[in-house]
C-alpha cells in the first residue's frame, strides 16, 4: 500500500515517507549443502509506514470484534 501511495504522489514528501522503510530478513539466503541434498532458506519482509499503520489498524479492529 505504501508503494502505491508513493507511486501516486511522485516527487513529494509523501513519496519519501511512504516509500522508505526497512527490510529485515536473510539476504543472501542461508544455504546448507550436504552433498546429498541442498537446502536454501531465506525470507525478506518490507516494512514501511503504511504497513505499520495497517498492522496497528488491524490489531485495533481485531480487538473490537
């Protein structure tokens, strides 16, 4: 959602606020090679202001139900 807002409002402060975020995860993915089989595990989560507001709103609405 934040990337959509940044796309719709290019070049302004709203684009900077909604497009910047953090990406915690495994980059590059962890790799385990045992010669018989190989296992690769990795994940990345992009968190920005819109996703954070969505999580807070979702938790609030869940409590109301």
